């Protein structure tokens, strides 16, 4: 019997009625009371992407009042706290704004409270993150880093199942095989001292706390606003516990409680492999933003006037992929405003519009770096913050990461805190930083010819060479550097990157499959998740990369844009071959 199941028995006996809907109130309500009931107070302390939470709340028909002073917390009827970033940074802001005691008092008052991700972790006694910090002290236990000795990539990123320990309105809409979206490196653990709080766990090498609930205080480690339709229903379970829909779902949840709410063992339980839809966005010759796709990074048509290949409008395509079940959507801005990224208003507009229709994670890349304009310096952190405010959950850094890695090795493998990777991960957490690697094969006859890590080539080189290494490039693949993909991956992990998007120039656009040797070599060299990219042409290619390598996710573009392969086809092929996949209802 798993620990979470043991705790479930104790929790159900002592707290079986916790978090269930109260008896239905009188229908005699005035108009002003009904209006107030549709308002939510949001504690946004200025870190990360809270736009998605706002959009989710609005989609459910609620207006938002922002906390601007401590007294706003006490005045709230319903309070949502979407914590994003690092534990220490969040506590610093709460203390500086004098929010700590009002927040504790509010939660202890019994009024409805909902914390998300870091907003849940802060409820605990403390965390080892940020050198060790005290939390709000409402829940027993210390939040700690995932155990990397288990051989699993950290951060824990992606869609995982829930093991519900007792029935609740909050999770009533979640079936045992349903998955919700996580992105975090630290987790709280269920224990005897917090059994009265723990509502659900998830499994990632060990059971960790997925959701807590005591009275009207609720919180989740996962992101409901990024968990698709299921996530919106979970958020509705907090906002409307008295609704007919919530009551029906709660009754069904109670029935399932009797049968056991734990997710089944096997590929239907635990973290799924992610399928990501990627949109290369750039201006065409008329100045309009379009989604395009190149062959080995050439995005212009082969014939005629060589126009930029136009495969659709960014927001419409992103919304289509959300509807089709994409686990994430990535926008790669391959033109961008290189001299002044903050003036890239069209791309910021795309993010803002997409976040209103797409309730899965959004990554944006292109121009995420420091720059100078009009005599003023703007650090990469400022640029990233603008993208986060516009709806991005993660930012992707490309060429600048290569240059930073070269400096890292030149300094004797030491960091100095000045790089974009370090600045952004320090404030927003490593899970917010993706590094995009663009390598190409360099063939050699003998590994002794180079200092770079070589592998046996899957096919001979142009002169019969049996070995190859992967040279990293910058400037969209136009310039090679004297650093290989494995060296770069190790360096950016040390600097604070949370994920690697691993492309392959040689395979790009060919539709013959991912470079399995490359993906395998890099995923074995680092402990952070690796996204396989470049070369997918059929559903089997996704299954192959997951079965043959340590890839946590796989990405495709053109085959989805041209509707040659559907996302659901990919996931069905994966599931049919016992590769865990999220297949939305």
C-alpha cells in the first residue's frame, strides 16, 4: 500500500466532510449580493505569468479585483493567490508589502482561499529553496527539492495523474486517469502531521502533495489555468461549490471515492510524455505576422518569387492545437525586433490574444536578451518580464545561451550571475527558462581528431566517416561555434536553465524522424528535461524517440500545420505502444 493510500484512510475518517459544498443557501438574494458573488480578489505580487489565471477567471464569468494594499486581503470574499517563481523572492515581496499577516488572518478566518503552485508551497512551514526560508506556517512540513538521485529529470514538467485521498468539490471533475499540468522543482511531502490538509498526491518517483484543502482553504501544486478544460472545471469547483454542476460532480466523486480514486498503475499513472506544437512566427514580405516552416531553416518557397512560406495565423493555429489536445504550444519568433525586443508589439499581441483562448502552457522564443536603446540599458530580465506579463509561461533563449556557455567554460566553469539564463531563473525559477540548441553534425574518421564528444554515426559521413559530433550554431544556424551540444547542455543546466529544446539542423524538415543518437546523448548528459525537435514525419517517430531516449517531450511544426498528421493520431500511437500520453476527453 502506498503512503498516500495509508494517509487517505486516516484523512477520510477524520476529515471526510472537509471541502464539500455547504448546504444550499436561500434564494432570496439581492442583485448587489449576486454581483459581489461573481467577483474574485487576485493577489498578484508581480512575478511570472498571471495573465493566464486572469483569463481563466474571466472565462468562468467572474470579474477581478486586484490586491493593492493589505486591507484589500481582509475585504475579499474569495481570494486567489497564483504564486510563480522562487520561494524566497515571493516571501520577500509579501513581507515588503506587509501582506504576510493579513494573508494568514484571511485564510484562518474561513473565507474561500485558493493558492496555485508557489501559492500552495508558501502555506507550509518553510522551503529549502532560496537558501532556506520560512513560509506562512499554516501547514506542517518543509518544501524540498525533488530527489535527483532517482534518475528522473527535474524540474517536474508536464501532465501527471492525481491520487485523490478523499472526495471534494475542488477535484470532483477529475477522473483517476485524467492529468493536470505541473512545472516545479520543489515539492511538499505528505506526512502524519499534515494529513488533515492533504487532499491529493501525484507520483514522480515518490508521492508528493498535489492539492491541499481544509475548510474553505484550498491550493494546488499544479496549474489549473494551464490544465485545459479539466483545469477550468477544477477552478470552477472552487468558485462555485454550490452550483448544480459541482454538486452532481461531487456526488459522482463520492461514488468513485468508495471504489478508490487512485490512478491505475502502468502507463495510465504518472507523468505523461508531452507532445508540443511549435509555431515559427515571422513577418512576411507584406509585414504581416504569419506561421511559417523551413527546410533546414530556409522558410522561403522554393519556386516563384520565393515568398515567405505562409501556413496560417499564429493565434488561430494555437487555438486549433489547444482544441486538438496539444500539451504545450511554443511560439518561436524567428525575426523579432532584434535591436529593441520590447518594441516587438505584434508578438506581444499574439501572446496576449493566444492566452485568452489557449489554456495550456505557452513558450516564446526570439529576442530574449539584454539590449541598449536611447542611451538606456535593458537587462534580459526586463525583456522576459514583458513576455511573461503578456501570457508566456516560459521563455526560450538561443544564440545568447551559446555565447554564455563559451564564457562559462572560459571562466573555468564558473557562473557570475550576469547571463540572461541566471537572471531570469533567479527571479522566476529555472522552470521558466528553456534553452534552444541548434546543432549540426560534424563527421570525423576518428574521435581522437577532436576534443568534442563523439558517437557512432547512424550512417556514414560524406567521406565514409564513422563518427560524428554536434556543433552548436548561432544566428539561425548560419554560424558554427567551437562548442558541442553536450557541452552546451551541461553549461546551461549549471547556469540555471530548466529545460532544453534540442533541434537538429540536419534532420529539420525531412520528416524521417528525430536524431535519436543526439537526443539520447544530451538527455543522458543532463538532469533537466529535454524536448526532442526536428524531423518528425509520422506518429511512430514520437513513439520511437520516447522509447529509445530519455526525452521528456517531442515537438513538431510542419506536419501539424499542414494537417499531414494529427496530434490525436500521435497520442493514440504512443498509448498503443504503452508510452504514457495525455488524451483529453
